[in-house]
C-alpha cells in the first residue's frame, strides 16, 4: 500500500508540474506575441520618422557668436554712415 501511495503522490506532483509548465508556456507565448507587436510598431514608427526626415531641408549651421554680432546696432558701421 505504501508503494501505491508513493506512486499516487508522484502522479499528483507530475500533474502539478505539467499545469505549471502549461501556464508558463502560455505566458511565454503571450509575451512573444506582445514583443512581436511592439517590435512591428517600432519598425513602422521608424519608417514614418525616416520618411519625414527626407522632406526636412538641411539647415546650415548657426553662425558662431563673434564680436561683430555682440556690438550694439549703429555703434561701428552706422556712425560713419551718419557723418557722411
């Protein structure tokens, strides 16, 4: 009788393990589907951004700040124009 109980206990343990494995397998499948969907969304978004960037004109670099830019208006060149 003891061997029968031990076999029954092992069968129950195996059933629980099988249920646990099925649950984890289902979770992994859901995660894979979610990842695939997210990955596809990222690819589509990347294409949209890339296509949008092809229509953007390249802007020249901004001028650097120099002493000419920092002088007040009329301080250097305009004063000589006024005297003429």
